[in-house]
C-alpha cells in the first residue's frame, strides 16, 4: 500500500467544543522549562558545550571545552530567573506546568521543592537537555526510562506528562508506550487529541508564544514583541471562544530568558491582563488531561479506509460508483492517509480515480446508471443506493403525468447523448429535477458529458458521506 503517515486534517473544519470548566472561553497553559544544569557540558559527559537558547548570539559548541559565558547564562536561570518567575506566579495564584530536565532538577533541590510547594505540575523534559534526533529508538527509549525513574526519585512521583523538545520521530510513540498520561512533543493543533493507543493525550505545545524566540535569529527583538504576540494569541482565542469555538493556548517560558529583569515586565503585564477575566481557565497540563479524559474520552475510530486491505476497501466502497468497482480498486492504489479516512478525503480519492480513467471507462460508468424513475425502478431492480436516492426526491411516487414526462425525457436524452440522464437527486426536488432535464437536453454532447460526470461525482459524495457518517 502507498500510505502517507502524516495527519494533515486533525479535527477538520468542525473541532469539538472542549467544554472548558466554568464555560471558559479559552484555556491558557503556562509552561516553565527548567533546563539549567541539564544542558550540554563536558562536566555532564558531553562532547562539547551548549549552543542553544542562550544570550550569546551565534553560539557554537566548543568541542572538549567548557564555555564559561554559556554556563553563566544557564546558571542565571537557576540562581535568579527561576525565583523571580516563582514569586510572580505564586503571588498571582496562577498554576503552571514545569518541563523539568531530570539531571537539572537533581542539581536544583531547592527549586524542585519550591515547584512542588506551589502546587505546580512537574512533568519530564527528558534526562538531559540534548538532541534526540539521531538516537536509535532503543537508546532513546532507555534514556527516557532512566529519566522517568530519576524523576520519581527526585520528586517522589512519576511524571504524568512528557516533553523532550529536541525530539526524534520516535519520541511521541515511546512516551505513549511508557504509559504517560500526556505528551506535548507536537505543535500541530489548538486542542488536545488522543494518541492512537487510546490512553495517552497529545497536548500540543507552541513555538510562537514562547520566550525561546528571544534567543533565535529573527525572533523577538524586545519584550514588547513577546507581549504583543501572547496578547494577540489570547485575543484571538478569546474571540473564537465567544463565537463558540474555544481552544487552548500554550505560553512557553525559560528561567534564563523570561527570568531576566528586562523581559519580566512583559510577562507580568500579560498575567495581570488575563487575571481580569473570569471566563479564562489557567490550567496545568495534567488538569487539561483530566478534563479531556472526563469530557472527551477516547472513542475507537470507525472504518479507516487508509488502513484497509484492497479486498476490504473494494467491498466497502466498490458500489459508490454505480456498478464500477474498478474505481475503488484504483483509488486504493493512491497515496492515502488519515485525511482520506474522512468523507471528503475518501470522496476525493475515488473522484481522482474516476477522473484519470479513459473516456471509454467514464462513459461506461455513466451508462451503468439507471434511468430516473425508469423501468428498473418500477421493477424494483435498482441498487439499494439508487433506490434510496430516487425515493428521497419522491421519484418512487409519481403521478401519471410525471411518469410520462420521465419516460419521454429519458428516451430523448439517451437517444441524444448515448447515456442516461444523471443528476444528484439528493441536491434537488422533483420539480428542480424535471426543470434540469428540460434545460440539459439543450446542451451539446461535450457539455452534457462533463455535466453528467460532475453529477456522478456529486452522487458519490453523498454515498461516501453516508458510509462514513
């Protein structure tokens, strides 16, 4: 099978109402990344110094050497930045989730104590603040297991959630395999969603409303930039919540970045701003998990066309195009993925197979369609789909004059074009079908052939929608 693993559709145009507690218009998740003491450093057994997310512009790893300024940047986060942020959030009684690197937490017992005394959730941020992208899966799994074990040793409890950040293609899968409640190594949605294991909730994170942009090229130039983007994100989310489409926003913080005095006021002003709203839910990520599990429990998906065998796919969808299972056979050969497990996606795959067929094959599909209200209908020899469709427009209950109209019209149409009159009756009434037959009899054959094919595709859309409802 030619299958595409990425999910490009998610909840689609109609995401669920998250039903945030108290009817909140938006959920806000603050995250404090605690990495200081877990970064690359030859003291930590690494080959070089750290070069990521610091005040040093254009930093590069120093092979086999300590980098005093880099270490100082990180140390500021532990020594001063953390406490400034801790005071702010505790004074304002706003909860948050800590992404804690376990090696860093092991070197910062007082900070961990303060996190727990404040009632913050302490999730795992991996054992070390290093890249996972080149790790073999077994190595990464072992490191993640070690992080969880050390996390429990440091905090007294296993982490409920996970975020690596510098992750690999296997990180989310491993986190789910390890039985964590939630994982955040994705930035692909505005709402949580269930991992395919049905137990782990994916709670998307963010790279835009994140103070890391103070330390990357083309990032934030001033604290005002941070205040503007988090403020605009909140405004958008709040407006959408008022319109009946609540979402969540994440705001990422780092002790060594936002903990600096020159940036701190932007965060303080934002917290003061949202504190004025009564219908905003500021939540830890474990709270979001608990809420989602209660109000949106995992439901096993229905038929998934992209995972079906050829035989099952054709058995399920071979009748969508009238008496033409070859359309489904060829659609199965296309590159299918999660987007094709929804009605529009599956319909599009079938339509592509029909459109790329030869002119003779498409004509064969048209000729396989029965006359509207014709002899096959009278003899009850239509397919189940055609019977239901014609009945939906009242074509199974015609007056004598109406029956005569369709008999004469069908005969004239077929004689003129070489295929029966086809129209998607679910889009019409009996009167509009009769009017369309009159109008289309005036078309030239090329125009009418294109119109008939378009109507076949529209019929297929309704059939697929019913099958995947």
